[in-house]
C-alpha cells in the first residue's frame, strides 16, 4: 500500500473521528426500513501557507407526511344531487 500525502491522511482521520462521534445519532434516525446515512464533505484550501482542511459530517432524516383533502367553497351554492 502506498503512503498517503499528509493532508489526505489528516482528512481520513477526521472522517473516522466524525463517523465515530455521529454514528449512533445517525443510527437512531433510521427510517422504518432501517436505512440511515451520514454524508461527509472534505474541503482542502491551499490558498494559505499551510493547507487548511475542513471535514463536515451531516446526519439527516427525511420525514415525508401528506394530507390530501377537498374543501368546499362556502360561497358556492351546492347543487342538488
């Protein structure tokens, strides 16, 4: 296995740390099928003397709920059936 650049290894370590920190929270947010996700974003900023590394973890649960109904217009006369 080849040696990773230092910034790459730092990103991997940060992702591991965030995964360990937020895994239980993500697991607790699983849907009724047991599915859950964590999304990681790694940003390298080389515009500085040293590379700035930012690793973000997002845990999200999507809830969809719907109500469909018909509402009669109170100003509209009802037609006899």
